[in-house]
């Protein structure tokens, strides 16, 4: 019978399937063989501009196989792009290097601080995460001169709970001025469906249109960063999302001096070792990804998911622009959130218990949510996840009434079975809405 560790190892292998035939060979059984494998060679970056766009690109070679990794912004932000360093491209290439036991040979300078932290700490940590021997070495081509970074304080902004909470926590007056947010960054690095490059880019642009309006109302510029990073790395965004987004931040280090990365989990969930989501590593690895010019810091880990949602509900703009949906194709036209995917139904349930859900009628499909709300409560009452536990505590704090039928079903089911409602049972019922309404109605007793 396969162990959980073996399953995670197979997932890591499958994750990398899209990079290239040359890189997708198996890791050698002999750890010493890593030195004999072809190196990943990263060429000097090339900065170009035209037609209102600015692009920073570098060729990345493994033997005869050559890929061009590029990042692109509006030309107004050309001066933000750090063409004097390979930092962004090194971080972007860490995953293939570690998974395949290859060295990275650079043909352009990188940050001495980043090099030091990669060599001493980060590569061993990531090798443990991917269950690989720490064979990778970075072979630098000199180091970028020490220089102060810009005064900008940036955070990724997707319109979700984490990013709205990040904004709330770092609004002017809530933190020292040096930590007050000045910029939002919105990236196309794999979080927009991972279907095809064109489909992902189209969704990225649609979402950017909405978020640009929101950012304007919040008084912040938003830098949209298109890229070929997802095509370069392949699938399994959750496995590597931290590195993908930090690579973009490093791209901006000429003008951005602090990058506040919204935490997906509370600090109590921090752990090293094999996992399926890099969020658990963030409090450890983010400080190691900084340079002499930019600090990378986690934000929001002191809050539970429920507390984040409570804070977000105080931001007026969230009622018009909140976007947590992982299945936007299931949402009605003009509505950002389908109301029933695992993220939507968890968020909507939390808002309902807080007495704030009706304020979000413009962004959630509340009719669909009402078809499945009691079904999800079975998971919230009987599930074993950290989020289910948080919602149970909120129910107790608010004195929220949970139907007796829900409590009985949750008590009878094993916790592992109750935990499957949002990921398996509700999706299976989406094609049988009449049956779902009947079951959900029965659970209201």
C-alpha cells in the first residue's frame, strides 16, 4: 500500500511534467551523480519596451533545450524592473533544479544575500519539502553591488480574503509608515485556472479589470505582471505558489523595498518537510528570499481565517470586489463567486454566521449557496480541518443555530467523511440541483 510520503513524491513528479523532456528525467539513485547531470544555465536578462509594455526575459538552458522565461508590465513600470540581477530567474528555477538534482550556473550577477541563504538554508529546506536530496548548487557570476532598495511596500492583491486582510492590516495609521502599503501587484503566474496559456491569460485580464477598479477606490496603484512562468514550471500551483510570487517581487526590487506576502495559514500551522502546499513553509522561507534591496515578509499569520473574514467585512470595497472563487466558470454573468466551490462556501458560511452575508449579494451567487448551505454545515460541524474547527468556535461564540439534522449527521459520520462535503459531495450534486435542494431542505430540520 502506498504511503502518504510516496503519494506526495509522485505528486511532485507529476507537477513538473510540463517543463521539458530534457529536464523531466528521473533523479539519479546515486546522490553523487548530481554533479554529472547537465546544469541549468541562466543567461543575462534582456529588458525591452514597446507598444506600452516593458518585458524582462532570460534564456534558460539545459543542454540543447532552451526556454525563454519572461515577465511583462505596463511600460509606466519599466523602471521597477531589476535588469541588473538574475534574482527573479534564480528563484523561478529553483523547483526544476531541486527536483532534478541539477546545479544552476549563472551568466549574470545575483544578490550575495540571496545566494548565501539559498546555499545555506533554502535549498536544503526545499529539498526536504520535495523529498529530494539537496544536490543543487548555485554557481554565481559575481554579485550585484550593494544598494538600497526603493521605498515601495507592495503586496499581492487578488481580491481574496488574505489580500483584503493584508490591505486592512497595513492601511495607513495601523502600522508605522515604513510598512504602510503603497502598491498592489497582480500576477499571472499560475493562479488563473492552469488550463491553457491563452485561457489563463484571458481570465487574468478579466480579473485585472475588476481589481484595477477596486485598487483605485482603495487609493493604491496595481501593477499587473504577465509572465510565462506557469508555462515554464507546469502544473500544481499550490506546491510552489510562494516561489512564483516572490520571483515577481524580486523583479521589482529597484523600486519596491518590502514585499508583504499574505499568509494562507496561521503561524501555528508552520512546519518543514513534505507537504502539498508551500504556505506551511512561508514563515521560514520568506525571510530567506530577500536581498540587500528587498525584504520579503509574511503577513496575516497571526489571524485565523475567521478573524481575517471578520476584518475584511469592515472594508466597504470588499462587498463589491471580493473574489475567492476557484470555479468562476460556474458563477452567473456579472457575479465573481459561484457560491458553492470549497472556497466560496466556506467564506459565505463564515459571513452568514457573522450576520454579514447579505451585504455580499453583488459578489456571491447566494441562490446557489442556499442550495448547499446545510450540506456544508455537516463538514463545519463534523470535519477535522483547521477551518472546520475555526467555524465551530465561531458558531459557539455567535450562538448561531445549527439545525438538529446537521448535528446528528455530523455526529454519526467519521470526521474524515464529514470533511469530504465541500470537495466531493457538493461538487457531485452540482449536476443534480433538485436532489441537492431536497437533501439540503431535509437537513434544515
